[in-house]
C-alpha cells in the first residue's frame, strides 16, 4: 500500500480527477437552471430540494476540482469528491436497475444527452477509486521520517 | 481526523457562501425550493418542432408568436422576424396579464434559444402552459438551426 502514499501519485490523481471535476462544474456554475431538469429526470428526490442541489452542487464540484488540482486542502476535497461520486453512483445505479437511461448531467446539463446507465456507473468507478486513494492514504513527506502528513499533525 | 473535518467544513462553508451569492446575482435567480411539479414533458408541456415545420406554421397561421430566450445582444444580432425576447429568470415581471392574454390569443407560440440544448425553453414552455396556454412549440436546434436552415431573420431590438 506504500505506493498509494507517494506524493507524485497524489499529484497525478489530483490533477486528473480535479480536471474532470473542473470540466464538469464549469457549465453548470455559469447556468444551473438546466440542471434542475436533469436532477428531476433521475426521479429520486422530491421536488423541493432539487433547486438547492442545482444551486450548490456545481460550486462544490468547482471547489473540489480546484482543491484537488492545486493540492490545497486536497484530502478534504477528496472527502467531498468521494461523497459526490458515491451519490452519483447511487443515483445512476438506481436508474440502471430501473432500466432507465438518464441524462446524467455529468459534463453538461443537456437533458437530451442520454447514456446507458450501467456504462455511467462503470465510468465513475475509477474516479471513485482515485478519490478514495487520496482520502484514505494521505501522502508521506520525504522529510517526515516516513510519517504521513496527518500523523505528523497529530504528533 | 479533526483536521480533515475542519478542512471539509471549510470547503462546505465556501460552497454555501458562493452558491448563495451567485444565486442572488441579478439575472441568475433560481427559486430556492422546487415547486413540487413534474419536469417538462414532451406532448404535455411542449411540442418539439424543427425549423422547417416552424416556418410552415408561421406561414400558414395568421398569428404565431416567437419567444426568444437568448441574451439581448444575441437577439439584436439576429432573430426570427417578429420574435419577442423573454428571460426565463424573471418571468413573474415579464408575464403580465396583458402579455399572457396576448399569448393565449395567439394561434401558436414557438419558443427558441441559443443552442440545441432546449432545457430552458422546455421549462419556459411548461411555465406558459401552467398559465393557461396550449403547449407551446420548442424549436429543435434553437436559433442556430433556424438561421442555418436559411430561414428569414431580422436584426435589431424588439419592435
């Protein structure tokens, strides 16, 4: 597991996953209105909180992407990335089980852009794995005598 | 673990702050709480129409209203002849009783936007239908498709 604590690996995962989140967030931050239709389309949430999710989720994606890519608060960003991706997997999985190919709203808010739901579930798994690696295996610093950043803070 | 919780809470606070601020910005407001209705549905709330068919409707019915959801600058550069601009973000101020009466009196209402993504136009059509209009038409492909089909356009602000 020590390879998962390598700093370069965290930079690579952070840049890759951060870039994906930034790309996904940009259009939705500029105009969250179409996202309301997308979230409706999942047929999971009651109508009330849908607008709140459409207002705040793009900003969370933007912050997560920026923090992962820059390394600032990366572990906390990985926590939120994990939470978002688990939420996406559940939403997509429920619709895959229903046999509904939803417009995922992953990288655009185009309600006519539907995909096979199982494909979307599988596509998110590597991203979830990357987020979990950054969350659960914080990197060791070379000068830290083999301790992780987290454990040095504790001591 | 405490540091992780503190940092995660910091990110959440920043998200809440910026999300709230952005939604209070002029022209961007989304209702904070959903209205408890279904998403717009084709057939029930709107009918999709391609540019050629929309032009046929325009030519064959005496009073067809085109509503343009694009920004003012885009509208001024070119729009469907006779179209009226409308902004989805400020409907309550724009859909006055007189304007709704005029829309209800139209033989057909066609809504179009800036791109092939017609989500906003579908939502607008649903709002209009809920205010007593027959399901409006939503132009597939938006204004670029209309213009690309070589159909008539005019420039300038609303008449």
